[in-house]
C-alpha cells in the first residue's frame, strides 16, 4: 500500500477513527493488526519474514536480559544478529555474492557455479531488520529493559507509518509511546496533516515529475550529451531527496495524527558545507544507527586518525551495501567514504581557512562555495546510486567530465513545471530549522494560508499520479 494511493487515503482515516474510539488497552492490538494488513498488501507471505525477525529479537532480548553471564550474553547477541541477518542475506545478497563468486571462478577456469535464485526482495526488509536489531543491541549494552509484551514489541517492529522506509526508530524512543494513552488532539492532527501535505508535495510534484526527465536520460544514456547528464544528475539528487524525505514526512505526519512522535530524518542536507555535515543531515536514522552500532563501538577503544579513517571506510562500504546488493552501491559507498576521510584529514586546516576568511569578511562567500562543491560531490556520487550497472555509471561520469557530444535533451513542459516546484521547495526547505511545520509556525496568517493553497493547487495541477513506488522501498 503506497502513501500516494487511493487505498491509503481510505485506510488511514479508518485506522485513526477506530484507534480513538476503541479502549486504550486494546489499541496496541488493533494497530498491530492494521500494520500487518498494511505490510501484507504488497505480498502476504512476506509477513512470515517480518514475524520471524520480530520473534528472534524478542526472544534474544529476553535471553540477554535473563542471563547473568557476560560471555553468554555476547553469544546470544551474536546468534540473534546472525539469525536476523539471514533473511536479509538470502533475499538481498545471495545472488549478488553468488554472481561475484561465479565471476571469479569463471576467470580462474573453474567450472563450478552457484545457482541464481529468482527472488523478489521483501519491501522494507533492511529497515525493519535494523530496527529490531537496535533493540536487542540496546538490551545487551544495558541501555534499556527488555519488553515482555510480545504484541507491543511486534508493533514496535511493524508500526505501519515507518515500517517500509523508516525512519529507523530506536526502542528507547518509540516503544514507551505504545503505552501512552493518546487522546484526539487538534494540534497533533494539524501538525500531522501539514507534514503529510508537504510530504505529498515533495513526492508527487517534485520527485515524480523530476523522474520523467531523469528516467528519459538514464534509460537512453547513449544518445544524450554531457550537458544532459549534468542536468539529469542534478535533478536526480533532488528527486531522491524529495522522494525519500517526502516519505519520511508522510510517515511522521500520519504517526503524529495518532499522537506518536517519530524522529526527524532529514534537515535539508543540500545546505551542507562538507560531506560530513551532509551525512549529519541526510537519512539521519540510518547514519546514527551505523555510528552507534558499528563505528563508535569499534573506534572508541583506540580513536587514532588512522583507525577513524579505516572505520569510516568500512562503515560507508556497509552503508552502500545496505542500500543495494550491486557494485554500483559499493562504488557509491566508497565515494562517500573518500570525502568523509578527506574531511577528517583536513579538519585542522579547514578551521584555519575559516578564520582567514572570517577576518577578511569573506566567510559567507567561502560558505557558499563550499555548499556548491559539496552538492557537486553528492550529485556525482548519486550517478552510481541511480545507474542500472557500473558500465552505465562510468559512461555517464566520463560523459560529464569530457562534456560528451550528443543531443541535449530538453523537455520544456517537464523542466518548466519541475523548476517551479523546485523554487518553492528551496524557498521553504532553506528556511526550515526542523521541518515544514516549524517553517509554517513562523509565518503570519496570510502567508500561512497562501502557502497552503499554493501547495494544494500544485499537487492537483502539477502532481504526477501514476502510483509510482517510493525509491527506498527497494532497500
């Protein structure tokens, strides 16, 4: 069930109505059923996988909490992690690893091959697996008590607003909210609907309209020029941002209407002065997950510059593989790691340069230049994120660097509507400190209602309603 579908527009109000009518003590059970129905609307059989990951981590958390031996706790955690990741490996990485091994064996002249499995990737598997694992790891680290109610824990893993594309919530933040007695609150409803409206604008008006141009270039890249590649790469950067952050806004908004608070997942990352700042503001729930559960535990024992650089490389290599089982995502992850390592190595020199520019009252000029450089780095890396294979990614990157000759693809209508939407997006997002609701609350009544009408009219007139799935559903 897509957020941008008629089915969800029917499903969500019904869920809200029933949720606030029924007694508090059975609300968690109703939300659990609704969440599983929401997930099963894609492919019912994959609910077994969701249930399996839930059960493994529930039992793992209980076993860790009840064990008094530190070594035993560690082995229970390892076993739980392996079991949880086994489904992710089977559906997402089996064919990728098998194909890689087959290629190596073929080059060595060994006539053995691992069979290819015809699998459909379960939607949201990376998200709910990481969310469930964060709970078990937090139990092991002593940061929270285990949840004894299996139903409420199952709801934490499967809560429908953020089930299939995040944000990846922590149990310490979301689990206690299922015990709270939520009453209908007009303020929560207004804030939630605002976020949903803005998320819908970003999805159907910006992301899906930009996709018309981006797909035309990437799907027929041999025919296009370097300038077409540059424009398509820039527009794809905005497409994927609006697609994913739009989902997060709708997820946060729908949860807020029912009284739940989900974490902010984006803080307009394209206004970042370096790649490190970019990843502090982009896909925050995944970035903080990787830092808290992989990077920090490994670096804190010996925080040397060399160790930090090596672990950043490993962490973002894993981030690339988390996004997709393909060498394009490996290259994308390495690309991010290279510039993050550069930021670490240049940290002291950068502070001296900032002081130099500040003394000459050129700090804003310097900052603007760094924004542009960071954005260019992200756009170039995103080529491999979007490319169907490594060959296409290299061809487009080389075409940009050489300003390849070819036809400059101009779709006047698509570009005109896209730029109108982008201007509105940039105006609002550049003035956000937290989210769209924060921006709206700082406006006067006339400006506020004018924006509402502009956004609604834009959705109706400029929106692309083709039921296109959110990009991150494939991860």
